[in-house]
């Protein structure tokens, strides 16, 4: 959070200095307070829990006068709530940290088409739904994080190599119930088929340093404790740890290295955090405006610099920290396949005993 307030100030200056991408300039009203009764509201159901998001919503309200009402919860719970509420739901936007949940929401008829030239310009096609029912707003890579005292970069190569004997008792990763791991395995199914994906999952289980437990940060801490040597983690967790107010987290993270696997083959797995307009939204226009705001340059820079997520907007560079880890090749698969293959991943995890 050290850079948060300066970045928000930059964001405010940026937006005040130029007209928004999604609104015509209205110089005659520039001296009036942003909030008006006519501006309305937007009801956001989100599974994200970052302070930076709340700061951006506040900035959106300041600049547009549109109030953002935020309901937070687990993605599956929010999805079920919207379905249960049916036509009576107040939800306008569903915002999740995994494309698999967005795919499920679309398949279950919860989302509707949102047409916007601004979104099409700011978000590359590969990071949005082909039917314009969901849109990626940030992305994160699932990488190998390793103990720099016991592992050298040349020891690492691919996700698949972690199933080899040399890594027996050295690999750390969270539970199979975690959606990030489900999407990772779903990507392997899309690339290599179910049989090879099953072989990988089984081989990794055989090399676990311990039964899966905790979140991605806990895997990093387990490396520091000498429980294992390499973990599979999302990049932004390490960025948060390196910039944590907890000196112990910083100390743990400073001894870890980042390796992007499969650079000579299929590429590193990438997932997105994104949102879609809820079917029957009563504030659809405002919902689209919020999506446009969050995918514009200024907000994307804040996501990158403060939460250490990769921008989806190609006009915005990654933060200096992320750039210091190097460029990488991404998996080249439709992100919708992470949702299509989700049910298969559950079956495979159960089959191989991945708890």
C-alpha cells in the first residue's frame, strides 16, 4: 500500500486533465461537484478483496457521480446468490478473480451481452469473451517460485519437469479445491489432453513436500521454513509480500526467485480477473462505464503498481517489479477452455488423490 495514495493522486490528476474515454467532454460542468442525483449507481458483486479496488471505485464515483455499491463474498456464493435472486437481483456486475467462474456464470445464464467500442479497444480479444459477456481487467501468471539457496534457475524448465524424481518431496502447492489450480490443470487438458494432464497431476502428488494446505503466501513461507524448495504460485502474491508492511513476509520473499516455466514449449499459464454485466441489470449503462474505467490506462496503472497484477490493456506497462522478473511467453489457448474443462479437473484431482 506504500504507493497507493500517490498513484490515486496521479489517477485523479490524469482524469481531471482529460476527458474520459467513455464520456464526451463537458467543460461547462467541470466546476460542479461530480456527484449528482441523476448520476445513479451501480451494484457490484465481487470476490476480490483488495484495498486498491475500493480506492478505484471511490475515484470512479468522484469523477462520474455514479455511486458504487459493493457486495463482497466468495465467487461461487455470489453466483448462487444472483441465481437465487433471479429477476429481483440488484446486481449489475459480477467481478471474479478467475475466468473459470466467469465462464460458469455465462453458461448458467447469469450474464448478458455488453457492447462497448471502448472495451473492445482497451481489452485485447484474447482477454474477453467472444460474445462480450465477460471482460478481463487484470491478469496474473502462475509461476515457479524457488529457494535461491537450494535451487538454481537452470535446475528449472517446465511444469511437467516437477514430476521427475529429483523433485521428490520438494514441491509445494495449495489444495485442489483452489480455483487457480483447477484452471492450471484445465489448461493442460486443453493443450495435451486428459491422459497427459492426469499423468502430470499424479506425478506432482508423488513429489509433494507435504499435503496441500494454505494459500499461495503459505507456500512461500513453507519454502522459507525448509519444508520444500519450489512452489507453484501466482505472481502478484510475491509482489504483495515484497511490499508488505510485515517485515517477516518481506524477508521470506526476498530469498525467493521467480521462474516462468515452459518458455521453450507451450508457455506459462495465465489467468484473468474480470467482470461481466449481470442479466437484467437495472444500471447497465453505469456498469459498462465502470468496466471502461477499470480497463482504461490510469486504473490499469494503479492495478499494476499497487497490486502487482499484469495489465490487460496493452498500452500500460507492467510495474518495475514485474518487469524485473523478465518477459515471458503465455499459453496460447482460449481462456474459455479453463471453464470448459473445470469439471474434468475435479475428476482428475480426485482420481490421483490431490487433496
